[in-house]
C-alpha cells in the first residue's frame, strides 16, 4: 500500500468516526429541541425523501460502478473520454435529482399521506410543508454523488471527508439557533443548506482534481454498460428504501412519538454495522475480484471464510450484549426518559434490531463477495425477496406484537436475505460454504453466550448494590457490565483459539504494535 493510500485511509477513517459522532450529536440536539413526545415525527417522516436519494446515489452505488471505469480511461491516456462520460452522468443524475425535487414539491400533500398516514391532518400538513422545504437537498446530493466519483479517481478525498461533517453541523446549528422560533422548519432549512455546502465542497474538490464539464457523450458504449450494471443495484436499494419508508408509515399509526422511536432505533443500530460490516465490505470488493482471478474458487472460499467469520465474531457479542444492556445507556445519551412512551418503544425496538446485527453483517459481506465474482443480479434478487418479506409480514406482526412487530419484520426479512445470499455464494464457491462455516459460527455463538451470561450476572449484582434507582446509575452499571462482558469474550476467544477471531485479533495486535512503535519514535 502506498503512503498516499495510507494517508487517504487514515483521513477517511478519522472523518468517518467524526461524522458518526456528529450524527449522534445531531440526534441529541433534535431531541433536546423538540422532545420525545411526537413533535419530531413530521420532520423525521419528511426527511425520508432526501435520505432515499442519498442512499440510492450518493452512498456508494454510483462510485462502485463509475470509479473503476474513469480510472481505467485516465490510466490509458484517454481523459477526454472520461470527461465526456462524467459530463453525461452529471446531466443524467442532475436531471433525475431535479425531477425528484420537483415531484416532492408538487406532490407534497399526497407524499405526506403516504409517509405518515397516522399522525393526523395537522401533522400531515407539517410533513407536506417540510417535504417542500427539503426537496432542493436532493439536487445537492446528486451533485455530491457525481463530483465525488471524479475526486475518488484523482485520489482526492477532502470532500468525502469534510462534506458529511459540514452537512451534520448545518443541521445542528440551525436547530440550536432556530428551533425555538421556527420549529421543525429550522432543521429542514439546515438540511438544505448543509446539502448545498456539501455540493459546493464536492465541486471545488473535483475541479481541483481536474474535472471539466464538456459536451456529454450519452451514447458511449462504456457508459451504457456502466449504467446497465448500475440499474439492478439501484433497483434493489430502491426496493429496500421503499420498504423502510413503509415501516415509517406503519410506525406513524402506533401513536405519537413512534416515528421518533423507530427512526432513532434504526440510527443507533447503524453505528456498529457501519463500523464493522461497512468497513469490511469497502475493502473486500477489490480483494475478492483479485483473489478469484489469481487463485480461483479456493482462494475466494478462503477469503469468504475469513471475512464472514470476522464479521460474525465482531458483531455477535455487540448484538447479544447490546440487546440486554444498551437501552439505558442509549436513553441517557439521548436524554429520553425510560418511563416515557418513546423511551419504552425505543428500548423494545433497539433490543430487537440489535439482534439482527450479525445477520445484517452476513448480508453486507456476502453481497460484496458476490459482487467480486461479477454477480450483480443475485444479490439484488435476494434483496428484493427480503424486502418483500418485510413488507408482507409487517402488518400481521404489528397486530401481534405492536411496535416491536416492526423490528421483528426487519429481523425476518434480513434473515431470509442473508440465507439466500449464502446459498448464492455457495454456488460460486463450489458447495462447501455451509460446512466450512458451521464450526466457526457455533464456536462464536457459544463464547458470546458465555460472555452474555457473565455480563448479565454482573449487571444483576451491580444493580443490587445501587442504593437508589436513577437512569445515570443504571446506565453506568449496564455499561460497566457490558464492557466486562466484552473483555470476557475477547479473553475466551483467545483462550480457545476461535478461528473467526484470528484475522481481527491479528489486526488489533498489528495496530497496537504500530502505535507503540510510533510512540517510541516520537519519544
């Protein structure tokens, strides 16, 4: 790995962590400004439209297809063709984002009824108004997506690192200084301003990297093939986003604050998922393609065992310990009263969603492994089946379990998708995948259950020692028990030599050695 690549990786890692921290601050500020009694529900419902645009365009699919293409053209000495293709993509996705914005403005009333059918007429009017305000942010995010492609091919990651921070800061500042006067309009305007600033930063960075908009080449065969490859990925993501939007709509029928509780539970679960499965998946795609080309199925099987095992090893204890002990710390950080309706709903949704973490980790890693083999259709089909399962099961599950039925629907849909993906991956590997994973998975689950028992015992003992019951003391007690449970998990994994733990523990040892060496050099 080159020194430039190392610097880029460090920059992106630090920026990603800072963005996650600011994301937490944004959640806390919004709750502090509007409370957890349902006043935030209209904003969170209206925010789904720009969020869908971000997930479909700016969150990765466009880069995964276009970056290799543009890099190849620039490497082969044909930058003019690269400029024509990027110019065409700018116009195509700019027009798409503009069309979405105009539709959101024109159809705001109907959109509000679809996004939040259960929050009453006044609430739906607020959703419609906020949807109109938020609509222009779609254009900004579309610009970010295309400009970031060119910057990535130039190994420029300033915009990708700083842009999300500016975006979150804008929402935070507008909320802090405008919520008392303008209500939920303040964070909505902050979202639009943040998207505009992000777009400006992305354009400046891309221009510094040599981007020039020229006469577009819409008929270029390379562009058409890239768009053809991109279409199923966007289609699969769109299906998932539509279903997740449907879950928001279903939550709106369960009482004031249900949208807030559900949205926050989903956001909290994304943190460990992005840090583990997201980071593995980002690094895995080029590795899987290279190993398959150089070592064949045997090499890909080895990579699959290592990465799937590592994701499971890292996410399983977080899922089990979090499901048992995360509610009080999360409510303390967010400032939510556990006895409130939203606090009760958040605890139930968060616990069940955390249990889906290992399943979602398998889905993320297996999808990248399939992409590495050139298989795009398979993961998309699995995603569509999982999304359809969520959509079909949510109504009966809500009738049985109430608010918790939302999380159970996600759990069932994700489980089915992950199993189908593993079956698909098994075809590429020659049929040994399940047999190779059975023992490592069993060992991880067994050790995680032992760690869970230790943490639960400690939490009970610490709870008995508390002289008075306060949220702060309960949160500290649960956090300490969870931390000791994780330490026990690490110790047991090392003691019994868990195969799935080998790669992550080696990475930790190498990182610790490098840190000690750097500290020694500086001293």
